[in-house]
């Protein structure tokens, strides 16, 4: 096999990293415009609900076979008090049916038709997100004043941002009931001059010699960045929807009380627990696939026919290539 790296492309990529490094230095040398507000975690008896989902997919000749999961857990006074994990859904999505299947989920959750374009490659992920927001909708109806709904990801996800009415209505319901909505992102695409915002804030933290927990309101995106533990250098994006009688710092303090678990310090451990509960393992996914094949055989569909549909020649070429 002929393999030669284009050195000019390597140099171009390295030059971009030089630009990012230079921008970070320039930003950190500016006058202090980043207010990093110190805070202390506050223990409380409010219920904290953690929501997450997962999906696992494999490609066939002309379709994607997907397993999709979602669920939530309730915590109170630092203890797990309730867990509810949905049955894993199996979907076969093709370029002919994926919009119809997505539309059915969308209408079931929001009561409306989706707007905007949906890429085939994003369909499974969007369905998973809808199932997570269905849990948000349910928990808003179930929980009460002072309780917290915490979910993994940005508050405005792609699938929900196309329906502003649904999102605004949920936020209004939460505010009316005194419920805190919080979306916590482990990673963020927010940049300033090609530099990730958390890196800029970490640089200013060192410049200001801040040794405590802190949060920063990022005006440009109307969101927060939080460092939950003073000895752990993890910075997360946090989107908040708050009742009128709860300010952002109070909400951050309440969430921070769940960041002191020995197994996962610096990150709200309920999100880690629900992540582990809903995660579809490789073995579980293979079980979904095998049950699907058993059901097909019950309907008189031969295993060889199913295996043929799941055989992709490009993958066979890769196997043959590795064998040489």
C-alpha cells in the first residue's frame, strides 16, 4: 500500500495550533474582563432529577439498525430515591422512512410537526434527544417547588430549538412551579478567536489567582461556565432556566452539592449514575440485534436473507485489506 503524508497539510495544521496558542495568550493578557464569581456548595433537601439517554447503531445495506434508551433518576439529600429506565427501543431507519419515524416521535413529545431540515445521519440522535425531552416534560409535571431537573447537554438542542413554542412552554411551566431546569455540557463548541471558552477562563483563573469554586456568566451566549470544585480543574457549560425567586448563584450552589462524591469529584455524580444506567453496552446491543433476527425467523424470514442485508461490501474490503 502506498502511503505518503502531505507535509504541507501537516504544517498548515500546526500553524493553526500556533494561531490558537497566540490568541489564548493575547486574550489572557488583556485587562480583566472575565468576572469569575466564587461560591460555596449548599446542601439541601430538594429533589434533583438526572436525565440522560444513549443509542447504538449499525449500518446495513440501505438502512441503520438502532437501539435507543432513555431514563431518569431522582436523588434527595445525597441519596438515590427512585430510578426509571425506559425499555430500549429498536428502530430501522432508511432514507425513505427516517423523516416519518422522526416526525412520529416529535409529534408525540411536542404535539406539533417538526420544522427545518433533518439529515439522515442525525435521525437516531434526534430521536434519542426527543425521548430525553419527554422525560423533562414528565418531570416538570411531577416535581415541585425548589426541585432541580438536570440533564446532559445544552439547554437548546438542535431538535428542540426548531420548536420555540414547545421549549418556551416547558420553561414557563417549570418557572410557574418553582422548578430549576439545568443543562450541563461536558464539552462545548463555544469559541472566541478559535480558542475554547473554558481554556480562556482557566487562563484568567490563573491570572487572578483564584483558588475557589467559581462561575462565570458568558454574556455572548446567555450561559454560564462553572468550576464546581476548587482542587479539580474541570469547567462545564451550564444553561439555566430559573423561577423568579431563585438566582443563578443559588441554583449553582444547589447543583454543586452533588459534586463531592468520591468516585466522581468535580462533576454532578447523578449525571454519571444515570449515564451508566441508560448506556447500551456492546453486549446489550448484540442482544437487541439477535432478538430482532429471532423475530424475523418467526415470520419466515431466513437468517441468510437478514445476514445479506447487514453485509456491506466496503467492510469486507477493509477486512480483506487488513489480511494482506
